[in-house]
C-alpha cells in the first residue's frame, strides 16, 4: 500500500513538475532546481517496477526537418543527438537493455544520398559517444553495444568501424544497447530458419522436437542474451509496428504510441510513459487474477457463459 501511495505521489509530483517546467524552464538559475527535481523523480521512479528492456521506433526525423525548414540530414542529426539524451535517461534509471530501430531494411528504398548519410551518421555518432575521452553515459555506465541486423547489407567501411566499437565494448556489463540496422523482424526470422536448416543438414538435429521457441530465438540476430521487450515506444503519431521486434514483444509487452516527433521527444515525456507503465504494472491491470483485488465483482463471474444444458436452439 505504501508503494501504491508512493506512486500516486510520484504521478502528482510529475504533473506539477511538467507544468511548471513549461513556464519557467528558461528563467535564469532555474536549471539547478529542475535537475534536482529530476533526480528526486528518478529516485522515486526507481522504487517501483521498471521495464528491463525498452525499445524505440524513432520516427519523424524528416517531418521535423520539414517543419524547421532544414535539410533531411539535419533532422536525422537532431534525432541522433536526442537519442543520446534518451539513452542517458534510460541508463540513469538502470534500465538494463535498450533497442533502437536505427535503419529498417525498407529504408534502402530511400535516396542513395540519404542512405549514405544515415550510415555515416550512425558510425560518427557511435564513434563519438564511445570514444575514450567522451565520458558519455554510455561509456561511464559500461554499456555493451551490439549492432543487430543483416550486417551483409552494411557498407564495408562502416561495418568495419561498427564491429570495432562492438568488439571494444563486448565485455561491458552495465547494460545493453541494441542498434537495429539494417533490420526487420521477417528478415531475422528467415535468418534463424536458415541457421536451423543448416544445423539439420549438418546432422546436428536428431529429433525435430528440439526446435522449440527458445531454439528459434537463440538463432536470431539478437541471440540468446536478450530479454523480451517490456515497453516499445513509437514516436510521430504513426501507429504501426513496421516489422520491428515482432518476436521479442510477447503477451506482456506494452506498446506506446506518441504523437511527438522523435527529435522533440524529451526525457520528461519518457518519464511520464515510464510512470504510466510502472503504475499499470504495479496494479497489474493486465493480469485478471491480481486486478480482482481492485474490483468489487470478480472477473470470472462477469464473463461466465450460460451452462450448456440451458442453451436452446430456435
Ligand atoms: C547513434 C545512432 C543509433 C543514430 C541513429 C540516428 C537516427 C535517429 C536514426 C533514425 C533514422 C530513421 C529512419 C528515422 C525515422 O524517421 P523518418 O526519417 O522516417 O522521418 P519521417 O517519419 O518524418 O519520414
């Protein structure tokens, strides 16, 4: 119960904080107060349930660029800077694993120039945030970086640099950042099937019954080390999954769509989403067993079908 009221308090504090910020955040000297309230909020949020694995579909970079009348690559660049801020917030909250849809296989249909710019941006940003003198949250938090997807589609020079970064960070245990590029779930499932067929033709499968869901998952680009996704956030008002993490989202995953364009997506908005998630998880609203505690009528009596003997046919 204490925790329940703690969460109520947190939500109220958050609403107040969010409202105040909007009006006063540019006033001189106010930054310190905001940072202080922010750390109190983070500490309070950490006392409740939090997702272990959060994924983002970072959508809306080009529309942002169009609104701001800047070139498309400017939109992607602001988007990448925003990602670093969001990752910092996630790792400060001790969220163990974050996945981002940095490049869908479908994105190869964009102009050659945009594709080239996106890969360069990916390489350059990652090199900067992981360089030894950068002191970013990613490095300070000992975050392992993994490039997840069909690596054979990545230009050779970029792949070489990305693999160097992966190699340098592979022993880190503070958290995981999965950069999905070039990725689609269907491609990942096909990849797993190819591995399984190859296992079979090598004579390594004696009984087909060994091919269960863990066996299929272990042969994904993601590999066996990943947790299922607890929370998937898509920005920009588009309500599609775009072939992202179809297997990794299970029956308990929450999908959150927000109208905010990715470059405008702030850690405050992420906090609000996490408060909602945490609150729902605390009340366990999706779980009929535990939600009975909060309802006066037990759920099973609400939906009970009539006994078979009383059903009459006309
Ligand atoms: C370090 C690192 C991982 C950097 C990633 C950079 C980044 C933010 C990539 C996202 C690219 C992308 C295709 C965004 C979708 O918006 P869109 O281009 O589809 O925009 P739209 O929805 O307005 O058309």
